[in-house]
């Protein structure tokens, strides 16, 4: 019989193609959340020790200004000194004591446990963040005010992106009528759009209680949330240089007491609110966040907190921020090295771009800083996708394109595994001495082509001839199509009964669950 052999070959190939195009099991994927980084260290051990010593000197000699009365009580009760100038000075011995108490591993739960994040060692995770006030229309180049609907749509997109591991609010809901409505609907839109871990901020301490009611309703009760706190507080508790933000400190105290993980965020701008030398900018950021470590652990020893050194860069010709610069990439990598030095979970910003649109400038600026942050072993890489115009604009298309970029970044972070099995020359001998002289059909090639190599979802790798035959597709067009595809589906993450309960109990900004004609 002549046909079976051909049929078997054809059917076997079809089965292999189907297997290769099907979604991979998590254990077989080429990249995954928490790949260990740390291969790159911009600072020597001596330089790290020098930064640490300078930060301790700053806390002892300069101290922190403008602690709220409750913060003064907490910090002086722990062993800090309140000077006649009103500044809180922190002894280096107290810093050492609180570093011992601080949590060395932090679990950031998600509503869907498959998205839980473990922050420890050099495990790297990428996500969104920021406070963009505008949405970028990549087709027209126009910027418009961002809305609650935009935040919800961004969360729905993130839910579908494998390489974006957490969702921290990347834009401001400018349609909110007041500060409470802003905090509340930011939280609502984020939770409604994704079941990944969510980070958010609270403008005023008085807003926290109302927002906790929403969180507890979603969690199924206060104790359920405390057991699995799927929302963390991004807390800019300092106003650099070396000054506490009083309102944010009060939020910090409330969040800690509510069992909410906190990101201790210092965001000085080198040359403006932080010293111009990159090394001293790191010193100031480290000193300020160490003050936060003392603050949090004086309230609740071992509370889950992220060491959030986020120094930014100024273009010293104009004073404007330059988030896409090489200096920014270096600052972020150095901060990653400092959190590794302390053995604390750490986070900083990378992936920002000064470009106004998703273009070539955006591509190189986003990729360079994300790769350096990942290779430096930064646990939480914030603002890694979607952020344009030095954090003033957010692009949906850039978000989905960034998923491809982060896949490549994570593959770089994963590196090359050199084992006895994958350095064996037996396959080489078979191909070269007995086989066809190439590896295209080798069993080893087919077996590892999915687990060893990552393939982009949108980026085009076809030949020029194939590209022409396909109508010369433009990358941004593919990104727009993907955004339309996702937002044309109902990606709402609340069950109907919970949604009805929330609508009855709270004043929610309405969200359009399906977009038509985007």
C-alpha cells in the first residue's frame, strides 16, 4: 500500500505543528515570572559598601523632616531622635536592627492564584505603573485626558499579556469628581479589569477606609483579604530631598495596620530633587527608603514591604525628566544591586521612554532599561511598558507591543543553561557523520524549540518577499488590531452577583465592558 507512509508523515507533521502552536504548559515555557537575574552589577562590592555607609551618615546627620505627629511618636518610640530643628535622625544601629526584622521574602497574592508573585532573592517581575495624565493616540499622535474607562481597558489588556506580571495603576482617572472618587474608581477599574496583583495609591488617609470597604467586598471579607492581600499600596512617603510626605505617611500607617503590602517609594530626580551625581542620587534614595524600612517595622515588624528606590534623571539642559536615558537605566540597575545587598524585596522604574509615540526611540529606550533592570535582578520592574513622554502619556498599543519586548528581555535574563546534557556532542556526531548535515529535523531541535526559544506575538520575522505578499503589515497596525480584538470582548473580572452588589453599595463610574468600532 502506497498511501499510508505519506499519510503518516503528513499527519505526524500536522500534529507536531498543532502541538507547537498550542499554548504551552507553564512548566515548558521559555520565560516565566520570577526568572532569576543578577548577572549584571554596575557597582563593585566596595562601591556598594560606600553607598550604604553614606546613606547611614545621611540618616544620622541630616535626618528626615516633617514627620506627622503620629510618625514622630512611632519613630522616636523606636529609638530615633527628634532634633530642635524638627528633623528625625535615625541611628545606624536602629537601621541595622530594623533591617533584621524586615521581611526578606514578600508574597504578593493575586485574586487568581496562578498570578501570585514571590519577591525574594533575584527573582524578576515586570509590570505597569505610573500616573500618566494623557492617553496617546498612536494613529493621530494626539494626546487626550485619560479616564477611568482607559484604566479599565489597560487592566483588561494586561490580563491577556503573559509577560506583564502585575498591574499597578499606570494612568490617572481624570474624569473623577474629587480625590475620593479618584482613589475609589482607580481601585474599582483595576480590580474589574484584571485578576493579577494590583498596586494603587491613596491621595488622602481619609480615603483608605472607603477603599478598604470595596477591597473587602471583593475579597469576601476583611480576614479573607488579610490572608491574601491582592492589593498593595504604592506609597510615596517622602518628598525628596529627605523630607517626609505627611499625608502619605498617614496613609502608610493605615495601610500597614490594614494588612496591605506597601511599596516604600522614593522618587527624587537627579539634578533637581536629588543630587546630580548618579552615585549620590542612589545614596539619597537608599537613605530615604531605609527611613521607610524603620518606619514600617516600628509599626509592624516583618510587614511585607518593597524597597522602592526610584531615582529619576533630569536632562540638565532643560531640567525636564529623561526617563528613557542611559543614566536612568544605570540608576535603576544600581538600585537593584542595593536591594540585593540588603536582602530585601526591591522595586524600581524601567521601560519608560521620552518618545511621544511607539517608535524606534521608544523601542531602544524601553528595551535597554528593562534588560539592565532584569539582568541586575530587580524584583519588581515598574513602568516597564506603555509609558511615553517621560511618564506623561500612556499608549494601549505600546502596552501590547511591550509584551513582545518583555518576552525578549526575560529571555536575556534567563541566560544560557550549560548542562552536561545540552553540551553533549552526540547530536552533532549524528548530524555531521551519519545524518543530513543540518539540525532542522533533529529530534532535539523539535523537542526544545518551544522551551528554549521565545517567539513574538506581534513582531514580524517574515522575509521581505513574504512581508510584501502579506500586504506590507506595519507593526503599529498589528498592535491596534490586537487592542481592538481584546477590548471587543467582555473581559470583566467580577461575577454578575458581585458586580450587582458593588453597584448597589458604591458610587461607581460606569464602565463600558465591550468596545465597538475602535
